[in-house]
C-alpha cells in the first residue's frame, strides 16, 4: 500500500495527483445536475406561477371557474409539499417509492435530474408568483384595455419585467442546487460529495478529501454567482443611452441624451 505523506498539504497533493480525475468527474456531474435541474425547474416554476395568477371572476363560466380552482389547489399542494420537505427525503421517496407503488424502475440519473427539477420548480413557482404580483397592476389593466388576453399580457408585458426582478433568486437557486446535489448520493449518484467520500475512505483521509471538495464547491458557486451578476448587469442595459424622437418637427437632431436617475446628470 502506498504510504501517505506526513504533512497535511502533502496529503492534499497526494490525493489530487492520484484521484484528481475522480474529483473532476464528480464536479462535472454536480454541475450538470444543478444546471439542468435549475433550468427545468425554472420552466416548471414559470408555468405554475403564471397559472396561479390567472384571475377568476364571476363573469367566467362555471366550468372554467371549477377547473381553475381545482388546478390551483393541486399546484398549491405541490408547492407546499416540495417546499416543506427535505430534498433527501424526496429523493428516497421518489426513487424507491416509484418502484414499490408504480413498478417504475427509474435510472439513477433520471431520478437525480427529476428530483432536483421538481424541487426547484416548487421554489421558483412562489418566486415567479411574487415577481408577477410585484409589477404595477396598472400595466395589466392597460394590457386588458387594449384587448390582450391573460397569456399575451403575461408573455409580452409582465413576465419580461418580472424576469429581471427574480433573476437574483434564479441565481440563488442554482447556487443552492450545486450544494444540495450532495444529498443525491443517498440514491447512488456519483457526484462530488460521493466521489470525495470514496476517496476519503480509501486512505481514511476524510479531512483532506473533504477540504478538496469544499474548495471545489466554493469555486463552482463563486464562479456561477459572478457570471449571474454579469448577466444581471447586462439585463439592466447601459448607464447612458439616447432616446429617439420620431417627431423631427420638435427636435431637429431626432435624439435626446438621457442619463439614468441616480447618476447625478439628469
């Protein structure tokens, strides 16, 4: 058996040299699950959030009101259950419960993506609902006044503004998913935590192996947070821009310089 170096940093280098590939593969699986799960979860969250904000009025037909109320009750139950239980329990329940109750043998990878996606979708549903409600109701009323349907109002007026408001929460969910994928090791998913645990058990170097894992987790989350901050800044647009005036009779040049409020040059 290969002897370990006596000092701490020597053991760190030894593990990186011998098992660096295992750590990298585990990190790749972690990122893949987190990215795909967050993306699909956002789609689920947007769909659920939009449905939850569909207004129900007395002018609607009775079958429509009954259908919408039933759908909203089901979606509310989904959101509350998945926000109120740990992902680890959900993983065990879905992975093993699908076999026992429905005789569905999920693959480990499908189960991992599915669990993270529906868990994220529950959190995103409330985020989207809050983002939609944060938009001035006058914009919805104005859209309806010009004949736009609820779907058109959501896609063309409300959601583009709500998306910017909830971008920080989308980024936060991605960071959480990068860290929380470690619970999927309970169903055998070979992500970063599982890989670190396997390396640690080989030489009983738990402190050193999980120090490496902790550094990798930090690099992943920090990098993603910086990229998301950059994306938010790009969505805000430039600090200085021009307002075009189509009426050339009122402004010869056709352009008005404009400075965002708070910059001191209004």
